[in-house]
C-alpha cells in the first residue's frame, strides 16, 4: 500500500504544471487572505471559515493559508505554488485577486478555485459572496429606532457597489421607522487603517451621530464608540470585546457553512462551478445577538425583519423607491433585481451628499 | 451641506489626538537628525512601541507602565540601528529601511495573541470646574495626560538643544563630525544616545496610537504614521516648536477632511491628502534657497557616515 | 577592546565571503526564530533557501519566478546605484515607479481599443518619461534651490501614491470594473499587454530589459567616461569640479537615470504581472530596491545577485507560510535579519578587526 502511494505521488509530481491533482486521500484546501488573520475583520472571518472546515471534516482535509498576500502578481504566484504542491481546492478571499485566480485556474484545470466577491467564473472557478445588505436592513431598522439625534454615522471604505448597497439598505430601513433620520457618510478610502477609522468615528460623533455603522475592516470605530458612550454595530466579526456597552448587534460574515459544503463537494466529486450570493437564510450573513440596550419590542421587530428576509417574504430594496435625484427607481411593490444591485452606483432619495467619483 | 455642525472646539480637540503620535515620534527624530543621523526606521520603531506598550499595559493594567515599556522597546530596537550605523558603518538609509521591515514583522509576531483585547483606559485631565468651562475647558484643560506630556517633551527638547551644553555638543556632532571629534567630543556616543532617544520617542508615539487614539492592537496599525513623522521634521525645518505646528497641521488636514465629509461636503480626498507633502516640499525649498538660514537648521552631516580615522 | 582598522585596499576575498557569512548568520538566527515559533528550523530554512531553487515539485515554476520578482527590484536599484555613487540620494524611486506606471498605463489606455504594435513601445517610453520627470522635480529643486533630494524625493512618493488613488477613482477607472478603484485590465488589451514570452514561466519583456540594463550599467561604470565622472563626483566633489564635471549635470543625470529606470520598471510591472492600476499597485519595490542597491554594493552584478536573493526570500517565504503555517510576519522578521547581517558584515571588506590594547585612541 505504501509503495503504491509513493508511486502515485511520484506520478502526480511528474505531471507537474499540467496536473496539480493529488493522489493522497486527504483533500488539500488552500486559502489566501488579503490581510493578516489577526485583523479581527475580513481576513479573520475567512480564517474562521477555514477552521470550520477542519472541525467539520477532520482528517479528511488538510488546510493551509498564506496571509497578507498583496492583490498583485504575488497572489498569482502563491496560488500557483499551492496548486503545484498538490492543493485541490483554493479559496481566494479578496475581490482584486480576480484576474489572477482565472489565470492560475486556466493552468490547473484539475484544481478547483473559489473566489470571494468576484464576478468572473470558469469551469473550475466559482464565485461566492454574501448579501451583507440584508444585514444592513436589520441594523438600519435598529439604528433608525434608537438614534436620539436622528443622525447615523457611516464609515465607508471605497465607493464600490457593495458599499453603496449597504449604505442604501441601512438608510431605507432606518428611514422607514424614522422619517427624520439623517445619514452622515465618511469615506476613508481604505479597507484597513485603524487610526483613520478612529478619526472618522470621532468626526461623525462630533457632528451629532449617536450610532455608528462601518464598512471597513478594523474594530477601531467600535472602540471609539465605546469610549464616547454611543452605539455601534460589529462589522464582519462580532466585535463585542471592543465595545461591550456600545455594540448593539453585528453583521457577521459566516463563511463556515459554505466552505464546509464546498470542501465536502470536492471530496464527493460533486463540485461544479457555481455563483453563490447567499444572505441571511443559509446563514452566510449572521446577525449577532442583540445587546440588552435594544428594547424588547425592537428586538422583536428586528427579529421579524430578519426572519422575513430569510424567508424571502421581504426584500431589502422594495418599492416605492426613488433615486437620489428624485427619479423613480422601483415602483410600488417592485423589488430590485440582482443585476442592478451588483452594479449599484447611486444613492436612494434622501441621502445627502454625492457618491465620490 | 451643513457646516453648522462643525464645531471648531471639537475639531481642535480631535486633531490634537490625531496629531500626537506623529508629534512625539517627530520630536525624537528631530534630535536624531540634529546629531547628524537619518533614521528612516521610524515606522518600525513606532509599531514596536505600539505593541510593547500595549502588552505591558494589558498585563499590568497600567497605561503608564505601558508607555514606559513602549519607550524601552523603541529604544531597544533603535539600538540595533545604532550599532549597525555607528560601529559597523552601514548606510543609514538602507539600515533604516531594514529596521522598518524588521520592526513591522517583529511587532506582528509579538502581538499575535493580543489582537481583540481592550487596553486599560488612559486618564484625562479633569480639574473640577475648570475643565468644564466652555471652550477653554475642553480646549486646554481636559485632554488626556499624554497630550500635555508631548508638549512638555517638545519644550524640553527645545531647551536642551538651544540652552544646554549637551545640546550644543549634539548639534556640533551633526554639523561637522570631524571638527567635533577633533574637539574631543565622543561623536559616536552622542549619536547613539540621540538614536536611542529617537527610538524611545517613536515608541511612545506608537503606544499613544495603540493605547489612546485607536485604542487596540492590530497588525500594521501605524499605517504609515512613521513616514509622516519624517516629513514633519523637514516641515519643521528642524525647529522643535514648529513640530507642534506641523503635527497639528498634518493631523488637522486629516481630521478636517473627515469632518467636512461628515458635514456633507464633496471633497477630492486624494488631492487633499497630498497637500501636507506638497507643503513640506515648498517649506523645504524656501528654507534651502536661503543658504544662510539653512546652515542654521539643517544638520550639515545628515546621513553621512563617521569613522574616526585617528 | 576591538578596534577597526581600515584596510589599505578593499579585500577581494571579503567581497565574496561576506554575503555567504551573512546568509549563514541569518540561517542561524532565523533558525532560532522558527524554533521559538515551534517549527522545525532546518525544514524552514530549507524551504526558504532551497526549495524555490531545487524542489522538484515547485522549482520549475519558481526559478523563472525569481527573475520576475527580482526584475523590478534590480532595474530600480541599478538606476539608484549611479546616484548613490555620486552621493546623490534618490530615495523616492517608489514614487517614480508609480508615476511611470501611471504615465505609461494612461498612454496605453488612451488608445484603447486600437490595436497596433507601436502602442507598447510608446507606453514603455511614456513610463520612462513619467519616472524621469518625477525624478526631475527633486533634481531641479536641488540644483536651483539646494533642497535636500532625500527629503524631496521621499515626500514625492506620498504625492504619487495619492495621485494614483485620484487616477484610479477618477479618469483611469475602468468603465467595466463595477466602480472598483482599478483601471482597465491590460491583459484584455493585447497591444498594451506585457505578456509571457515563454509559456508558463511568467518571463516578460521587463525581465529582458533588466538583464540588458545590468550589462549596460556594468559597461558604463567600468569602461565609460561617465562612470568615471560619477565615481569622482562621489569620492571628491571638488576634484570632479576641477576635472570639468559640472555637479548640476551630474545631479540631473543621476536622478534622471534612476527615475527613468524606475518608471520603466513600473510600466512593465503594471502591464504584466500586476495587470492593472489600482491602489494596491505600490508594494514598496522602490524602497526594497534601495536595500538591494546597497546589498549589491552599488555594483551591477552585485545588485543582480542581491535582487535575486531578496526574491528568493519572498518566494521561499510564501512556501514556508503555507507548508509550515508560519505567520507572514515571521518572514518579514527573517528578511529584516538578513538585511541587518548583510549590511553589518560589509564592514569586513574595508576594515579588519584588530584586538586593540587599552590605549588612548
């Protein structure tokens, strides 16, 4: 048996660039992260997903990762090295890996690739993303109810559709319960810059925001909110340790179930290229436990929204909705299609300011 | 757009917080450069200070001990630079860059189990009644202690450089190391002490980031602050008092642009972020163009290797 | 106490021995580091230094990748070395690299979707000019106002980074990129794409240019009057003046060469390995190249070797990360140690260590 295995491995090695398939019985899963696993945000949660695979599939899998991989040729090289070393399934967990994933995938038709938040696929490249905006609807509902200054602060990274979607979803939900609500948005033009995120939170608080939302990766804003005695929501991970009093709830990226399912599919040989955009229902977007600062009736209504989103009886973007310039976007009862959402580059009516160009 | 929400007092208070890490690091680097040494490793020393301070503050529960540890950590790592450049005569630019790389990596390793922890809260000045006076209270009497300390450090450095014999000798070493050596001053010893002071200050600035401004530990949290500190020294034309002005200006631009955004103004962020660097270049040009004044400020031996051949 | 004594002439033996000594010292110190992290030190060192070159599974891929990774470092460092020899300290190569990529990339994208063989050469030219002009700013300010080029060129790096941000969120943003702050993809535009020359190696035009630059630089420095002028200007500015070398022209030429080369490297990088302009494009190559220039002792061949060694630690470091699960930070520390040792042992070339009796110096 041992000899047999050695021969097989040797054969696999000889295949070299063309192959990459591995004859060992373990599924080798590789991850590349854009930040350090210790960022307590985006990369941290992907790493939790990796650990979920290890936990669920035990000795059927072997996982590896490389952290802080720049979104450049470096990522292509790392993925190639992984593929050459016999990795069967590779998760590339940042948008700008996109073209590099496709390049490597072309060279290794037997290796399966999963690219987070991308939109380019091929026979061995799947894409997956989460409908974080569903979570924004829930926390927008809470924020709209709980703000006393009627001002919600929003720390945004880059003006890309995903971020703009989140701003719109939160605003629509807040506005529905609080017609006077205002949203102040600060763009920090970075995914991860704790100092700047902290300053942005301070600036928003100074201008009257009493609830902070963020679409950046560090928990800096949560710490500031805790210090200033206002509220905030955890982003990507729960972040309760940074704001035991400030945190009302959180939107948690829960990649675990998806990662386990895909790894299992690879083991069972049922893996095919797919495009997944999951929301609250399958648990990819998780709403963190409500803090006891959230009144019971609000907890109930927020839970109802969450359940309705999960059941599909409610959509975050349901008409009547106008665009910022007053033109009609969705008629009464109409819901947004995925195509529009995927390329969203406008604010809905009522949000002040312009999307930075 | 609603600018009425822009409170000048709140703006100034938050820009002081934003400026203090670079202020402290820059005043340290100023002393280093005055002694004739260019240490480009400020970023690396800052982040080492950030993690050393954080670890000790968390473990002991005392931010004060944390700040002390940050200074010790920054000084310790700067000692590598000191030995390499002063005894091994390595190029200062290359060594400084290597120090940054080393520091960023080492800090990340040290901090591996410290992500996701809240540091103990650092106190702010709170004098009954006085701190509550409108405008003057928040503006002058209710900052955290480190802001006052940072200003005292600047005053101390100014006094040392201009009013003491030690400062004179240090400047002599930076102005003309051969002449200073001929006069019997220990150029290398002076420079090593300056480098370690610079390291301690960079460390302190870093710890202000991890213990007060953000306050938490995350990898790479200095995010380029060390480089801004380097720019600041030039902007200040090697004058301690101007470091304060420069730091508050640099910090002010960041804070102001975030506040303007929050007020709804649509501003070109990228172009605005360039301005501190452009202003620094302009200041440098104006200063350098006047040869007489340059010689009073910019250390003539900056970055040059000294080896006593006697 | 030990005492340093200047050798009458640099030791040739030490020129060869010291890098080896530094690598050995790094292996020991790095081994201790990996042991502390609970990893097998021998395995870690083997993976970093040996596997990218000789491992039978990955080496056929990683060997050419070493050249790809090292190419921009070497190209930039070569340019810098001219200035450093003449005591002109351009430390803003990162900015020139970025501006070259923007200028060349913008020229290419302006022609989109016209296909022509002339476009790529034009882009290379524009890249070189972009870097050249960016370096001319510190040159001009130095010549005209005596402004310190170290500081001006460093400041301009941050201006360039912000300018890149403005470009990819503005004029150069891809119309098909879903509003992401990225430019159009060069590999979707054949005339502007700096693709692989040999399948599966990643080798691109920039690598060839790098090799050519090494040879040209070698000849220039050794056999050309310009090399002599640069060296004289560095060793003795006054002597240079007497022998008719205009220091201002030396400043302009040195900064110009390094800016042009950095700009060109930026163009090759953005149109090939990186594939597009984005805020993630600057990875600090311009700064790493400064270290490479010194590790290579400002000598073209030395720079080539130093660039390859740096590339080796990057690629080996990646292998070590996913094979041994060492954190990325430990690789950074490892590289820092290598640089420290490399810089430190250099002293043995020009000095020898003597046991000195206690005496008044």
